[in-house]
C-alpha cells in the first residue's frame, strides 16, 4: 500500500492498483484506517513507561506486564490483548539458558525425608523455605551464591556469596535469613549436597528449630521453585552481562542489586502481581487489623 502512496503523484491510483492487483476500495480503506488513532496507543505507552521505569523491567513478560496494568493502571481488558500488543511491538522475551545443579550428593551421611513433596505453597511467611547453591563464572574464578527462598511470597530471606561452596556458605545464608524476621520452626528444603548433610549445617538448623527436608536423588523438580529463582536471576540479569570478564567484587554488586530489585519492585505473578516484600507486608498488615 505504501508503494501506491509513494507514486500516486506520478501515476493514477487506479492504474497502480490494477498493476499490483489491489482494489481501489481496499486501498482507500487502508488510508482511512491509517488516519485513525490506534485504540491501543495509550496501553502501549503505559507498557513502555513500565519498561523504562527500571532497567530490570525490560525482562518483563506478558503476564507481568498484564499484572502491572491491572494493579496500577486500572486495566480491565484481557491478557490476550496485552499479548497481542507485545507481540506486534517486539516486546516478547524468551528463555535461552537452563541452569545446572552443582552440589554433589553425600552417599554416606544420614538423609532427611522429603517433606515438601513438590508442594511449594504456604499459608504464611516462614513456613517453608528452600535453598540451594548456584555458581557464576567470573574473571578471577567462580562465585557461589546460596540464597534462602520463602515459598509464601517468593522473597529471598537471606543469602551469602563466596569463592567456595563449603558448608559455611549455606550456614551463613540461613543465619542471615533467620536474623531478618527472627524466624524459626520452618521446614528448610534442599538437595542432598554434602553442605546440607553436614553436621555443621544441621546444628544451625537445630538452633532455629528448623525441620530439614531433602529432595530425592536426581530429582530436580523436588526443588523446582528454587531452581526457578536461579533461572530468573540468570535469564534476567547474569546472561545479559559478561560475568567472565568481571571480577567477583563487581559481580557480587550486580547480584546484590538484582535481589534488592527482585524482592522490592519486581512484579511477581503468583502474588497477584505484588513484589514479594510488598505482598509480605500486606500479610502482616492484615494480621494487625485482625488482632
């Protein structure tokens, strides 16, 4: 159609339409539609505003964009409409990498049973926690991250990073998580890595009255939500920067900032769209109102 528009000053529209096999009525209908404002222009502007609000928001998929518009812009339309707008404007994101587990099972140590059994729901904070270790390649060697994940709201309650993955890494991550809420009595689920079966780690759990739960050997889905966090961290941040060319200190800062963003500002679909700590705050606010 633009071919005709560009040449209609030199040639009759009827002749150009016949040459291209296009009806004149169809061409003029196209011109009329172009002159009308796009009914989704305002929605698209709101989506761009969301994406530009924080550099991490460029990772938002259709579902999170939809939740943001529903919660913050009083949007009452369908998810399908947002999907179509994102697709037409090249705002779709795709998963490119899959994280691999790195902990090794201890075949000798006494194991705990799997109490979670792939049920990652929780009715209140600090009931079910998950943990694991992931590695990040850096210029001066590997960096290991051990976070503590709360199934209630998806928040990272505490974490620790170091240049090794000895038991101390996991112990300090757990202690940091407990310090925030003075939490105790939770189920703490992990794989069967030697760090988690160590007596040092179990002693720390005992002090917090925590009940240990462990995945079955070779069953990554038993800790799926923890793996999902690692996938999110890597897809949305670490795979987009060249960590192999950065020193550990710089990569640590990137991870710190991302977890702060993840906890406080990132739209979280399973929390009705609320960021983890916002959703957590609503729980405690409702408790106070009910008291």
